[in-house]
C-alpha cells in the first residue's frame, strides 16, 4: 500500500508523469488507467473521481471528426496502435461504469456523423466504429509494416475483443471484414477470447471477466453470429 501511494504521488507530481499526462496518443490514456486504478486501490477517492471525469476531455484530443485516431495513424505499426489505444478506452470505460459514468453516452462526449449532423452519436462509439476494420471495412492503415514482434504481419485477432463494446454500446451487430482481413469466426464465448498482446502492454488477459451486466448466455450470443461475408 505504501509503495503504491508513493508511486501514485510520483505519477501525479513528477516531470515524467506530467509529460505522459499531456501526451495526445496512447500514453495519455494508459497514464489515466494507471492513475485511476491505483488511486482507487489506495483509497484516494478524490483523485480517482477526478481522473475518471477529467479523462473525458482526452477523448476530444484522441479522436478526430472522422472517428479516427490521428496520433496512432502516424505509427509504422498503426494497426497495432489503433487496437491498442481503443482497448485502453474500453478498459477506462469499464472503470467509469463503476461510478455511473458512461463514456459511450453522447451526452458525455458527442461525435458528428457525416451526412446526418442531427443524429446523436457517442464520440467513443464514433471511434470504435470507424477505426475497427471489422465494422468500418476500411483499408489497412497506410504505411503499416506489421505488428511488433509479428513477422507475418497484422495480428487480426486484436480487433475481436473490441466487437463486444460495439455490440453492447454502439448498436453495431453485424461485421463485414475488408479483403485484407481473413474471414474468421469469433470464439463462442468471450471467456475463451485468445490472449493477443504482449505481457508488457498492460492489457489484462482476462479483460472479459470485468465486463459488467452480462450473463454467460448473452456473452455467448454476443459473439456467436461471427462475420457477414464482405
């Protein structure tokens, strides 16, 4: 407890911590995840609530008007970093649900859907829908040289877990993969979702066990339909 309290103080006050807090890419959201979760653990409820609410403003710095992640698109491994960053947002959103804060609510952060400016859409749903190739059918991001540590190219399974928040919060129920993705079948249950990140990436392998409000039955049904053929 004392070590985590000291580390939290360093995160909040050190120059390096402040530099990470100010970044516009995945570093910033993962900083917030660390700070909020450790604050909750050491009973700094004031800091936990402040971080959870302040993080909403980070959405506007991460997501552009097209629902894309411009800072992650600059990376040579941009497919990995897009999935990596959206995984962080889904982690942070599940933490926010614990205090009744819904990052997927358009009243919290509203996006603009082109062609229908009067339609309310959550900024996070805008990003989840347009960045995920399984829902958008977009081409591979320009300049991608393949995932880190994966000589065979992009690890397509990194998008699988992100279909669950799309189904739950964004009213997306069917998926049509673009031609650069192989047509695959989701696991029959997210409880057997394969592990597809490196240990140092900071994404818990049992992320699916933390999803609130889902029974085993509708967890299975949320994935069983698989893809529609493109």
